[in-house]
C-alpha cells in the first residue's frame, strides 16, 4: 500500500470517527435538552384506573396538590423498561420530600408478572403509586405509542416534558435539571 493510500485510509477513518462522534453527541444533547419545543400533549388527560395493590380507584384528582406528577408507562414484557426501572425508583425517591408524585403505569401486562417484578424492589417510596391498565387504553389518552415513556406534569397538570424511551435517571445532572423544570430554580 502506497503512502498516499495509507493517508487516504487514515483520513477516511478519522473523518468517519468524527462524523459518528458528532452524530452521537447530537443524540446525547437531545436527551439532555430542556425541551423547548412545544409538547403535543398540553395537559394531563382525565383517566380512571385502579391502584395495583389496593384496587382503589385512581384518577387525575389523586394528584391534586402535588408540586408535580410523573406518569411513567412501562411493562414487565419490555426489556428496556425492566433495565431502567431500578434507576427510576431511586430517582423517584429523591423527590419524596419535594411533594412530587409518580404514577407507574404498567400497560398490556399480567397482574402476576407485575406483582413478581415489583416484589424485587421491596417497599416503594411513598410518592409512588402503581396502576395496571390491562387494555392499554391510557396509552391512547396520553399519545404514547411505545414504552418506556414518561411525562412530567406541573401542579396544574400542564405537560412540562416528555421523556421518550429509556432514560439515564441516575445521571448526576438529571435530578437538578428536572428539579429546575418543576420548581424553576
């Protein structure tokens, strides 16, 4: 291989590496952006579900008085959901004293599988409530087409942010960023 051919190959490899790095950086920055774009879902829709363990009715009114509410769609049949779940529980626990509530909404799932899955985590933080939507109808209300997907609503049920796909909930910068979204400081 001649020197010019080697130079060409090295230049090509470096160019591809740089292009790939810029592509990945853009994806990462997209995950971290504060979401300046206008969300499609403006307000938390009305819903009626049953709390998973107690079977008590659960509606939007349950979250009245909370500083913010997360609605997290997941399923035991979803590998990315299972992978991010422990981090999401720890993330929710950080907001326990902030009066931020979390609705973990299992969709299209089996009660026995949900119960077995949740058993691994012991007692969940007090700001978490779990519901099961066997039909998945709530996905249509929120405009969710895949899981995991998480919505953040303010105290007036206005949509602040949609987190599509699994998130790096344990990332050091995630908690302060979300706290700023909720409380503005």
